[in-house]
C-alpha cells in the first residue's frame, strides 16, 4: 500500500514494487529503506533536500506500511483474493 511520511518540510512517498525490483530511491530514503530490510520499494523525496528530515520522514512512512497478509486479515479474505 502507498504510504507517505512528513517531517518538517520534508515529504516522502513510498510504494511497494514488484518482487525483484529492489529499492528504487535516492539519498536518505534509499539508506533508510535498505537498513529497515525493505527489499522491493519505490521511493520519492518531495519538498526538502535536508537529508536528516528526509530520513525522519522515511521512518514515518515505513511505520505506516502494511503487508499484504495484514490487509487480507482485516478484510477477512485469502491473500490470493487481493490480486483479483
């Protein structure tokens, strides 16, 4: 699921990517995602160029991310139904 994080003037947008894509992001967003163990994601820095604020905004966005199995459990359907 798409997630966004804000910290000060820094805004970060994260989206899941297809398996095998890897982390497509720049600067602090890439570093935080790789250290968080995210394997496939697309990231974009919006607003500020401040590396520390972008890193903090990325952390806020990562904390909002959910996995497919969590969404399926909330909806009460099998994971395979999410892609239909």
